[in-house]
């Protein structure tokens, strides 16, 4: 294969990847932008204080896992927990899916689904922890879903013995209609906020 042909194939592949990410971003309403290391440190500080000691009963759910940056850190830090990611955009999803298989992260499951659909993709139980790095409209949709789940008592229908409530940790954006139990301001250019919510009422 000549150098010109190889360059053409690489350019074509790059364009296909870019178009795939663009389509996924338009469908989701946001591009798969990774959160910062400072945000991750704040998230893990909150988890140290609020996560159950028994990892085998712990489910961590990244609602929009992107390229897997936070997801893989959660999997390494909590190897006995169940770690779930949801990502709509194909390229970030397939990349993180293959990386999870390559690094033998057996506690990780990554779905190519939109968690902002009519119903939440999985049943939420007491003790589960959700993670979001979304945008204001996405947080509004999620708040409506969670309020509906609360009203239907689905959040506390199982795992009643858990002393830990269902929680949500959000990077940058607040959850409308819910009062944060904890808020931390990062020492970054934007003074980003990290919010932690208790969702069981």
C-alpha cells in the first residue's frame, strides 16, 4: 500500500470517528468531555466518608461514562464493588468497553444506552451511588426521573437492610429540586462545584 493511500485511509477513519462523536454529542446534548483530576479527587474524598464499608453490596453507576476516566478509577479503588457505566456515543463507548476487557476489569459493565430515557436503565437500590457530569437540561431530566422513582417507592423497595441511602455525586451541575447534603468548590479556573445528594426521602 502506497503512502498516499495509507494517508487517505487514516484521514477517512479520522473523519468517521469525528462524525460518530458529533452525532453522539448531538443526540446526548453534550460531548464526551472527561472530568478533571481535581474533580475526581473531590469525588473520592466524598466517597471515603459516605460509601458503605462492604464493597460487595456497593453499586457505583456512572451516568454518562464517556471514555471511562472516572469509571476505571472507581473500578480500581473499589475492586469488589459493581461498577456500571452508561454511554450513548459509539466511539467513547467501544473504546472504554475494549479497555475494560483489555485490563481485565471484571467488576465493570458498560452499556451503550441513554440513561435519560423514559425509565432508568437499572433498578436503583438503597446504598447505590450515581455519578454525573452532565449539563443543565440533562440534570433537569434526571431530577424528574428520580422524583418519579421516589414517588413510586422504587428507590427503597429492596435492600431495606442497608443503612446507606441512595446517593448522587454531580460534577459541576446541581440537581434541580433536590437539596445537596454536601458541596465542595474546586480550586480551578472555573471554581467548579461538586455536589453530593441523598435521594431517599
